[in-house]
């Protein structure tokens, strides 16, 4: 294998690592948003509006979001963010 071929393979592996890292970060971000939505739901069921949870939720969905190549994952991320926006809009924070 030529040196150019090795460079190409290394470049492709690096690109794959970047894409997988992006995907992992977005899955983690979505999980964090879902956790905050659950915290908010529990506080509402207890008859209390947790302002801190709302503000944290707002910051989380405003944080930079990276696009992912997986269409199904992208759809799930969109749905999670939409649900978070709805909860914030109900409380007139958006």
C-alpha cells in the first residue's frame, strides 16, 4: 500500500471518529434534555413549578446543536427539542 493510500485511510478513520463523536454528543444532549423534562414533570405533579429546571431546560435547548447523518436520530432529536420548546412556551419562557 502506498503512503497516499495510508493517509487516505487515516483521514477516513478520523472523519468517522468525528461523526461518531458528534452522534454521541447529541445522544447525550438529548438524554440530558429528557432528564430535565422528567424533573419538570415531577415538580409539576407535586404542584410546584421548578423555575430552575425551566431555566436550565431553556439553556440546554439553546446550546449549539450539531447535525447528525442518521435521519432517525435527527428526527428523535427534533421531537425532543420540540417537546422542550412546548413546555417552555406553556410557561411563557420562549
